[in-house]
């Protein structure tokens, strides 16, 4: 089988202004205080709860940090010029989506290759991008263009454990935290922005920041079950 040729899209984007800053920091998750008391007193040793899987906040990954809204109105923008943007890819391998979370900018096309010897049916009923790719195997590769911002939850109609999230963003100023929880967003035009830290199973956190013309700003986040209505 011929190797899959990466599709290149030609798009017009604004060149970063001469003055641009960098946003760096860390993001981590934190559970509710006192939630570990049951484990400490042996409650999880019983047959009823022995196999109950607890959330490990220390091991959480797939944090996305991004600037909300459009970027470029704070400062003058240089004339646009054409650049090449590589199409992103989510593989289906061992009945899993890889990666599990994919942040993209509006207008990005995502390839969905099936690297298994079994059928998959990739679909989403999310408002931002509903689609159904139907049953297929290699060498066929399906494509979806994400033309509207928002969270797109993706599933396989055959396999219960297969799911992933495509987070479609309004601008290219975003990053995924690494395994140590650190992130960096570079070449950000100077200005005042709302910076958001996101995780698929935790409330997001937003901080207002000021990006300087040179140098950087450090912003740390701790996500948890906070700032929600209590009943």
C-alpha cells in the first residue's frame, strides 16, 4: 500500500507583528479535599468497591491552554501572505483513537485513518460538527473539515471504549501541556486576553492576562471541581 500522503491546505493567515510575546506556565488537576479518607480507612477493600476505579488527578493529561476569541484586533497586523498548513490526523489503532484530544484552529481538515484489521465507524453528533464516516478499513482514509469553533466529541458506533475530542479553536494561539504539565504559546501579539485552561472532565478556568511586546508572561492553572453551583 502506498504511504498516505499528507494533504496540504493553502490558507491565508496574518503574520505575527514585529512585537510578540510568549505565554508559559503549568497546569495541573486537584481533587476534593477529604476524598481520600475512604481509601485510608479501608472502605475500598470490600468486594463492592474493590474494583471501583478512582480518578487519579496527579496523572491527568490532555490539558489544552488557549486564548479565547479572535486575536489581532489589539495591535496593527502586517499584510497577509500564503503559508502551508499540514492536515492533522487522528489514527484508529488497537480500537483506540490516537491522540485522545486534538486541538485545531477553525478550518483545519483532519484525516481519520483506520490502522486496524477490523471495521470502525467514526461519528459525532456534536453541534459544532455532526458527521458520520460509515464503515471503512485501510487503505481508505476519511477526511473531515472543522469549520465551526466548539467541542466535538467523536465516537465509534461499534466499540464502546472508543472516544476522542476535537477542540476547534478560533485562533492558532494554543498549546497542549506536556507530561509534566508545562506549556508554552509563542509569537502572541501584544495585548490583553482571556487565557483558558481546558480539560474534558473538569470545569475550565479563565484568567485575564497582558502579553508584552517583548518577553513573556507566566500563568499557572489548577483545575478542580470548583466554582460550580452547590445543592
